[in-house]
C-alpha cells in the first residue's frame, strides 16, 4: 500500500504496520527529529490520568504511548489492530494488557473508561466518524477524549517547507532507517490528505463530544484536540 486515500482498507493498513513494528518507535524518533517524545508528553498532560482511573490508549502500537499513563497509577488498556505491533509490544512490556481491537468496533462495554486517547492513528482508520462515536460510546459520562494527530502548519511559508520535507526528504530517510520505506510514503500522503484543525474539531462535535478545543504543536505539524462526554 503506497498511495493514501481516506477510503482505507483495514487489512492493508494493519499489514503495513505489522511490517514496520520492530523499528517503528526508532523510525518515528528519527523522522520527527525527536519531536515525538515531546508530543507524547503533551498527550499525557492533556489526558491528566489519575490513580485508579481507566484509560483507553487506542492505536497504541507497541505500547510506548501507554507508559506515561501507567506511571500515574491509572489502569491503561493499550489497544491496536496490528497484531505485529501488539506482539512487539508484548515482547517489550509483557505486563501491559495489550488488546487487539478495531477502532470502528471496539471490544469494550459502554462507559468503560474515564479517558480515551488516540495518537497518530485516527487518520489510518477507514471510518473516522464511526471511530469517534465508538470512543464516545466507551467513555463514561463526564469522561474525556484526547486526539493527537498530524495536522497542517498554520504559517504558509512553514507549510511549504514542511510539505517539501514530507514528500522529498522523508522517503530517503525512511529507506535508511525503516524495514518498509513504502509505508512511510503512505504515511506522508495520508498526512497531506487529512483534515485541518478546525475540520477535525467539527468531526468530534458531530460524534457527540462537547467542549471541543484544540491546540497546535510544533507550528501546526501536530494538533492536540480535547473534548468531554456530557452525557
């Protein structure tokens, strides 16, 4: 799968992530110039997990994104639909309750979690609106959602430079550090076709989330969206 579209085939996306599981975290660190660690800290702060809370970390991959929540004393469930990612995560963190699940049909009961979060996985879901409704369904009333996703730089000159990096510099770097560089060409194209900050906020509101707000990180390369389940 080397071309991005918003009509994604789940088995193809899952297979792509299976192929890159072993080096995924290292590759992300290299390609983001270390910014991914800052973005994870921002997500953890926005979620604000507290002791004994239940947190769903969707598209958790190998579980790296779940570790900050465990340090707060919360019970975190890392969930992903790539079995390759989950196997790698279980090898690294055998104590985490890694769970296989599809974002559009989550294997959890209504109102199971105090907080739900997804980082850099929402744009890979075939039906984004349905996934946001599913996150709403499994959240307790008064619970919260945090979505961290690639977005679009807000300053036009920087946006031009960034898009040049995505399509020209990223592929050769990916070839040097990734086991499946074509996967990163797909990822770059999926970023370009993804809605901007305001459009994603509107999607969250349509899914039932209230008090939706967002904040751009790294000049808009990434956006952090938050919302609350009012009922």
